[in-house]
């Protein structure tokens, strides 16, 4: 199967973030909370256009991939999270880049 031509493929951005939590948070719980935050802020249509994906997470730092026009929406989504399963957390964006390098 052929891949899409580069001109038709969607551009991506990558955001590194820091998680401060009172207890250990699993990557699965973190992703579900970020997606839930996105759906509550921007609805079904807005969240589906972002194409958010967690690339890496080591317990404290993580890397998100999203659409290139959705930087502000992604920052708002992670800033709106205050707790995950009753554990108080704070997510802070450290930087946004066009490449993982």
C-alpha cells in the first residue's frame, strides 16, 4: 500500500510536558484524561481534528504529537487538568517543536 504524498500528509507538532503529581500516574490514565479534557473543552469535532497522541512518557516528562494548527488548543487541554483519578496533578508545557530531535 502506498503512503500519502508529502503534500497531502498532515503536518505535526511535538510538545514536551512535565507532570507533577502526588502519586504515580500510568500513561494510560494520563492519555485518557488529556483526551477527556479535550472533548470537554472543544467538543467532538474540535478534538478529532487535533489527532493527539502520546509518543513517550517516563513518569515525569512526556511527549505529545498533535496537528500543527492546534498548539493553543493542546496547551489549553493539558492546562485544564487538575486531577487524575483523585490524585492532584499539574501539567506544564515545556516547549513545542516541529521535530522530535
